[in-house]
C-alpha cells in the first residue's frame, strides 16, 4: 500500500517551530490520470526494450510502497528539518 501521510517538522534555531501533516493520498489521486495516460507508453517502451511490463509495474509499485517509514533529517545552521512518511 502506498504511503498516505507525511509529517514535516521545521524547527528554527530561534525557537520557532512548524509542524505540517501532508495528505499524500490526495497526491496519489492527482497523479492517477497521468499514470493512466502514460501506461500505454510504458508498455510500448517495455516491448521495445524486451522487458516484462507487468514486472516493471510491479517493481514500481513495490518501490512506492516501501517508502512508508522513511525518515529524513536535515540539519542546517538556520533550521532543523524532519520528514517522516507514514
């Protein structure tokens, strides 16, 4: 299952802090029409390159599904950024 939420936390060095919850399921809904339009092109490219298209789609879906649980921390001189994909 693809990740559905992402938590973003920005903490400034001067004590200011911002927390955002980004609903990724809305992003997936917006990207769905593009995926449907690009799917025939993917099958043509896979046929030309002699790649199994079903394996390619399955691998991409597995890669997207494995994003859940990803933690990214960025520490800069001015702020601390934290991304957590749920």
